[in-house]
């Protein structure tokens, strides 16, 4: 039986695909194997990269597709390749706005402003121009306000696999913890 | 110097809710049992400081000040005692602070989520990927038939962001500061000329110069040409490479 070096083939294909990445389905089509088998090959290659500290590349799933990326621990050297390493980070206002959209999408500007308690036009503009959010429709009712949602760029920007992978939103503020601390304090206080 | 310090401090708040959370935190107050008189006093102190520094106080801050005062006065009112309602009164009694507390908690959730996002942003900033390799020499010469233009402005923006990221890595190690303004019309003509042969070009290929202003002008030129229907922009599937072709009979860019 002929031995096919699937891992090597996958590596080549992913290298060529670059940051467009490939979905399991696409890889299955290219390699002409079952999707289940693709997952195995991906996993094997992932392990190879992980185990070997001498490899500078890793296989990650970002925004629903698999792609090759440099290892985090080498970032320092990569930054030296460019003149100004400082990428424009998002402002606090933009991050808050984006968080609200990510968890509550689709959502209108007014609803966002109600939560934040301030005007939010500028952060929305910034986010839209960076393609992190987009208009996904119109709200029912008077004015038919735009509804905003996150984009694939958003997933990519934060290195998320899918929208379901968002870190869970704290449902209740962990007030109990604070309460416990306070109780402890008073216990100590009474002991004195 | 001191002036600056204050300035920075006040700018650091994302709005009245943020300021309130800061005060609650600093005064070590239970968010579910806010001493309204105290917090109102502290809040107004901040507003006054802002005023003294002649900062523009966003109207939202004043609305919140009014809200706090309204709550404070409501709490001072004697509790309504009606015997017929006494049975309910334990559960039904409304705390004037409830609505504010609810808003604060809701806002706090997202403020915390934003911190999480910040971490993710930093983490993602540590890994790099490369643009797809040019495999066009393998491509079968299949000029895709005219399908409907299904490229939205958001696809264009996403493509633009990607391009800017790529340009960053290709930036020469030393740069001169120059100011060179390229008229959009000139780029439009150039693009039409480039596409003149009827050949399909990758969106990426329209940006040969790794210079920010050149990229921006080219991007605007592409959008304008799209609007005037002088070029056809296609994308075979979501997030795939965007291709650009000249529309038939659009060998001249006129009327401007």
C-alpha cells in the first residue's frame, strides 16, 4: 500500500492558504478524504508543532478556519521586522461598545448607549471602519434604526474560533465573594 | 502639571456609569445598598472639579447628577403607609435605587467583558500569519460569468484591513516623511488602464505601493469606480479573494 504523507500535504496546503485559512470541509475536498480523517490529521500536525520547541509555527483555528501562524513566544523577534510595532489598539470606549455588540447582537446604537450611559457614535464609526462590526439589518418600529453585529474580522482580531467561543459574560456580579471578604473582616474585627 | 493630572483622571472615565462604579469601588460600597447621599456628594464633587477645570462636561454626566438627586429626595420622603396594602408592602415596596443599580450592574458586566477582550486582543497581537500564496498560475482560465455583484462595503473594508496589515510587514525599515497627494481621479484612470486588457485582477494587486496614503486613495478610487459601475467586483464566496474587472465600455473615466 502506498504511504501518503497526509501531514506534509496538509502543511503545504495550509501554508499556501495563508491567512485566508481553510475549513475542514475545504481540506477534505482538496485531500479527497473524509472530514473525520481531516480532523485526525489536523490534530496530529498540531501535536507535532506543539511537541517540538524547535518549530516556529503552530496550527490554529481562527474565525472558523485552520491556518498556520507563528508561535506567540517568538513575537518579540517578529516585531523587530517592522519599524513601528505598535499596532493601533482599540480604545476603552471601542472595546466596551464591541463587547456589548458581541453579546447582544443584533443591537441598535440607542440600546448600546443605554447600557454605556454615553453617546457611542464615534466608537461605532471606528469599529465599522476597522470592519469589526457591520450593519446587519434594521430594527422594527419607528425610525427603523440600524442593527449592528460582529464580523468575521472580529473573530480574527481576537483570535476566536467561532462566536460561540466568546468568554462567558458574567451573569451576576460575584457579589458573594465580596460579601465573604466583608464577613471575614468583621469576624476578625470581633475577635479583637 | 497638576492640571494635567486631573485632566487625565477625568478623561479616564467612560461616562457617568463608569464614574459611579469608580466611586462605589473606592468607597468600598455594596453596589446593592448604595448610600445615595454619600455617593451623590462625591459625584457632584467630581462634576465641580470638572467645571473648575473648565472641561466640557458631557450632558450625560449632568443627567446622572439629576438622577442621583431625584433618588436622594425620593429616599427622604416618608414611606407611604397604607394599611390595605400592608400585606404586600414587604415585597412590593420599591427601592428608588433599583433602576440605577440594575443599570450599574449591566454596565459593569460589559466593562469586565471589555477587559477580557483587551487580553484577547493582546494575545492575538502576538501571532502572525501570511497572505495566501499566489496560485494563479495553476488556475484554469475560467473567466467567471457575470454574476451579480455580491460584494458589500463590509467585504471591501475587511479586504482593506487585511491589506493594511500586510503592508505593515512589508514596510521598509527606514522611511522618509514625504507628503505626496495623489488625486483620486488619477488613481481611477490608472486602475482603469491597468484593467484595460479585460483581465481579471486580484484586489490585492491594485495596491502596488506600500504607502498608506497611496493605499487609501486607491481604495477610495476603487469604491468610486464601483459606484460608477465602471468596474466589476466579484467574490466567489464569503471571505474569499476579491477580483476586479473593467466593465465593458468603460475604457474612459469621464465626467468629473
